[in-house]
């Protein structure tokens, strides 16, 4: 049997069987294969839903009850999964565009009171928790930055390779903080995309603030050097 004869026979066979039921089944099979090859979840689920509907039509017209029932069961499952993915995308979009208000994290945190002079942690200490200031004031000693109520601190230790504190924080006015251990932070990070995006934005903003602060200090040093050089040049000129 040569190739031309085989192709001709195959075309005649397909044409002889191509009623509406088989046409729906064929198109459904194409969408099913497509759903297996797609890498992104939303197009995959849409292709699966179309495939389910077409196979249901095939099962109904061909009077193939098992086929109809199987895809009738798969259809609502794929529709629900598509809904879940769309909701997840919306939550991620809201989280990535939202502000850095961490008030909603309070139910997962534990209260702790500090008095003036207490040190929450020292630079170089092993970090194991993140803090949220409720009342009082706290000082980041290395940078001379005061933290009023409503600020998050200690989050960079979670990302540090050795989990070491990057600065010392001291209580300068009696106050209360909420804290959450890093194990719980890690659990929330992987379970809740909202928290994951908020945490990434929070740490990114803190790093950018630190960079801006360092750049400001460098400019101050450069300005001081220029003043000293000008003074030295003036002294030599006289």
C-alpha cells in the first residue's frame, strides 16, 4: 500500500464517519490536546471547558452515556477552577497595587510591652520575628531613625542569608508592639498571595529607603570634603 493510497483511504474513511456527533468529538479532541500543551492556567482551563462542552455534545448525539456523564462532571470542576484562578489573579493585582498598611496582619500577631531603654534586638542578633509598633516610639540606632506607631520593623532579617539583624532597635518611649515569628511569616508568605506581595513591597521599600539614606549621607560627605578642600585652597592662597 503506497502513501497516496493510504491518505486517500484515510480521507474517505473520515468523510464517511463525519456526522455532527463525530465532528464535535474531533474538535473536542483538538481542544483537549491543546489544554494538555498550554503552560498558563487560564487558557488551559478555557480550552478544557470548551473540550468538555464539545465532548458532551458528542456523547449526547452519539448516545454514548459514559462519555456524556464524564464530561458533564468535568465541566463544573473546570469552571470552578477557572473562577478560582481569576479570583487569585484579582487578589494578586490588588495586593501588588495596594498600600503598605499591615493592620490586617494583627490577628496573627502577639502583644508585647516595652519600657523606655529596653532593646528589642541588637545588630547581628539572630532574627526570629517581625514587629509592628502599636504605641510608643522606637529608635533604629545605626540610622538615628525614630519609628512611630503603625510601622513594621525587623522584616529584613527574614530575607538576610544568615537571618541576622541589620540594625539595633531601642524603645525610647514606653509602648506596645505586636510580633510574629518568622515560621508564621513563612507560612503566610506561601499560603496567601496578598501577604506575599505586601511583604515584598514592604521589604523593597525599606531597602530603597536605606539606599536613599546612604546616598544622602554620601552627598553630605562629598559636600563636606569640598568645603574642606576649598578651605585648604584658601589657606594656601593666603
